[in-house]
C-alpha cells in the first residue's frame, strides 16, 4: 500500500472505532432514543455509497472501514427501529 492508502486506512480505523462506544451503549441500554431516525437513515445510505465506491475503485481501506462502519451504524438503526 502506498502512503496515501495508509492515510485512508488510518482515517477509516479512527472513524470506525468512534462508533464502537455508541453501539455498546445502545446495546447495553436497549435504547436509541437519542438518535434521530432520519440522520441514521441518511448516514447508513452515505456509508453504503462509500462502500460501493470503495468496491468500484478497489480500495481495501475504504471497503474495510465502510463495511465495518455500516455494520455498526446499521445495528444502531435497527435498535432505533426496534426500541425507539
């Protein structure tokens, strides 16, 4: 990987890890009340598009970071829809 790709991987790791405390708290409390449903829908759609872009250009960093972030944010969305 070239230095630019490493920069992208580092950014992806940090932004993905930032979601982990929210997922853990949402799971523990069984509440996603503080999240806006429209924001979660838009965010998930945006992450899905970033993932698609990463797949199209073959960027392993984009694929990994956005794949994991999409799973984490989709979990919060599912909790929002289930528990409110």
